[in-house]
């Protein structure tokens, strides 16, 4: 849980730049990754990696295309992980 909070804090600081562009990417990362992680709906390491990847993708382009692709890949990976359990 501490690792998630640390990553989340880093995400918040990094996403300040994204927020300044309008915040839609920020809201997507919070809604799709951070809230489920805090609720315990994903393993801690998976959430940490997903949030970090989404943060990098969100900063890659202001249109959000990179974030959309990254979130889709994260969902796919999460679905495969859940099916394996």
C-alpha cells in the first residue's frame, strides 16, 4: 500500500502538467487506475506499474492518443492476469 501511495503522489506531481492542459487525462488515470488500486481491486505491483506507464503516456501527447493506447493495453493485461488466477 505504501508503494501505491508513493506512486500516486509521484503521479499527482507529474500530472500537474497534464491538469494544466485541461485535466481529462488526469481524471482518466485516477478513475481507471488509481481508484481501483486504492480499493484493492488490483495487485499493488500491477497498479504501480500501470499508473507509472499511464503517467508517461499522458505526458507523451496532449491529444491523449498515447494514454488511450496505454490504458487499453493495461486493461488487456489486467484481463489476462484475472483469467490466469
